[in-house]
C-alpha cells in the first residue's frame, strides 16, 4: 500500500476507500497521486491542510466573469470523467466559449491525451491567432 493510501484525509475518510462521486477533493487527490512525484509530496504532507486549502479555494468566486469579458477567443475542454466537466461545459455555453469533451478522460487524463486534444486546438489557433500566423 502506498503511503498516501494508508493515511487518513482531513475529513476522516481513509484515503484507501473509494472516492465519493460527490467529493471532488478525493477525485482530485487520486488524480494527483497517479504521478509518483506528486504522490510522494502528498504522502508526506499534512492531508488536513491540503483538504482545508482545497475547501477554501473551492469557495472562491474565481475569475469566470473576467474571463468571459476578456474579449479573447476561448477554447475549453475537459474529460467526461473529470468532476469539472459539467461546470466547464456550462461556463462555455453561457459565455459563448468553444468547448469539447474527451471521452472517459479524468482531470489528469486530459493532459496525457495530447493526440486527442491537438485536432481541436490547432484549427482553433489557426482561426483565432494573430493574422500574421494564419495560413
């Protein structure tokens, strides 16, 4: 058992238990632990402090209004297994930003699947980049 799975989260739930679909913190923590470097950092850190940090930032209003009003073309994407998929899709729909989904990808999985991302991003950049870069 890895050090992170043997410890207890700040909520008292054992890290080795299945993450609740309603607890995005556990899902994000599991995704971070997939990377050995991050797992080592998390495994030696204060899980209660990590939870408190996550909870505090989750209540922040964010930069959604500023992002929506920036006047720059935006293309967003998320994996269908990412807990942020629906909030990002809804934001894109509300603001007119482009959005696409990566089937069955979680938060980290989107970073690992550049071959699936680039076919969406390259045409977006070609259409929205500075005119001297357009073909």
